């Protein structure tokens, strides 16, 4: 399994929306998404490179596996 590397915010938004997250709003430089089974919102900062820890935390929030992440990354 390859390592998760930093990606830009547009790619990450696309991945989470394909997974089933709904875009709610933008507050400042942060995009807020919701997922039906998640207890909290998915927050994606508007940066050139999103840190790996932010990606992993958002994946945990929605219950996305590494395999699902890489499969969706291929489609972007």
C-alpha cells in the first residue's frame, strides 16, 4: 500500500465528495462538508498542500479506509 502524501485542497474536496460528503459552506479559507454517519463536520483548509494528518483525521471522521482513499484518488 502506498503512503498517503499531501495533496491540494481541490483534489481532497473531490475525493470526499465522491465518497458521499455533502458540501455545506465555506468559512474563511476552510471548506465544510458533512457526512450522514459522521459525528462532526469534515473541514478542509484551502491550502496548496494539505498535511497528511488532516487527511487521516478527515478519513477517520467519515470511516474511509486507505484502500477507498487510493481508489478515489485514481479517479480524480
